[in-house]
């Protein structure tokens, strides 16, 4: 007969713990739950995209298309060429005194007018004179003086670059030059000098090539003269002083 209390090496006796009834099963704490593994996203599966992201992408696409359309329309418009336009305006600019385009003025030495064109006293005509001292034609003027003589002169101030003006409106002489006159004068708008074509420098009444005495202002000398020859009814500018 087998002894029930015989020691079994595979079933050792339970230890006696104070306060714990004998034979009560020991309460074991459950092992911690294993973390749920994160598996990589399977191929072919897509995450859902929030609606705000779709709205932002749509706005970017609209702005990009709008900017591209504006670039294409602006680049297709013909561009202006200010340099060419400015050059053409300069070449055809009208003469401020008689409205004649500079390209239409006669060029001397040569015929510059007819006696019929400036038949009345103080009538005048503009022309250009090719000077040996200047690379560009010089603006010039021929005037029919009251004594029947035709006088030519350069319309550039002596020893300067300011353009002279032939003033037939005597009120302009009073307002802009502070000078009273009874007949047309030559004026220098830069120095406000007034030249009288009826007087010679030094007070002489005739002779020489220094007609246009200074009657007002601080000019250096009378305007540079251009010799005018009369051949029939033609006026020819021959040479410059």
C-alpha cells in the first residue's frame, strides 16, 4: 500500500503563509498585455486625406493656372519701342517758330528762299547751314529788313549752344525780356540778351558783318552773320562769318 504522504519530487508541498488558509490557490498577477504591433501599410492601401488638404491643393492649382494665363497674355502683347519712337519724333520735330519740320528746311550753302516768300518787311524764313566748324547743320534765319536788304544769321548764340529766337510779338519782349521795342528783335532766352538787326555793333549804320547790336542784356557780341546773295528772285546763303 502506497503512503499518500510520501514525498513526491514533482509536487513539492506548498509553503505555509501566515494569514493565508492552507490549500487556497495563490493569486498570480496577470502578465502585462503585449503591445499591439504596428504593421507597415500594405501595398495598394491609401490613407484618407482630410478635406482641408484637398481645398488647399485646389486653391494652389487655381492660382497657378491663373498666373500662367496672365503671363501668356502679357507676353503676347506687342511691346513698344521707345528708342525708335523717340528718334522718329526728333527727326520730324516741327520748327517752333514757323511749324516747319526740320527735315523740310532748305540746307545751305545754296538757295534758301525766294523774294516772294519773304516779300514783306520783317518777313523771315528758316533754313539750315552746313558749317565747316560743326558736324551738324546750324539753324539759321534770313530776314527781309525794312530797307530792302536781306540779312542772314546763325540762330545759335555766339560762343554758346543756346538757340536764339526771332521775336515778332513785341508783348513777348516786354513780358519775357523786360524790353520795349518798336520792331521785331532777336532774343537769347538763356541770357535774355536782345539784338537789334537795324543796328550794327559799335553804333555804325551800315557796313561790316556785325549787324545785330546788343541793346539789352549781357551778350558777348552780335549773332554770327551769314552772307546772302540775291539772284533774280532767289536768295542764296553763301558763307558763314
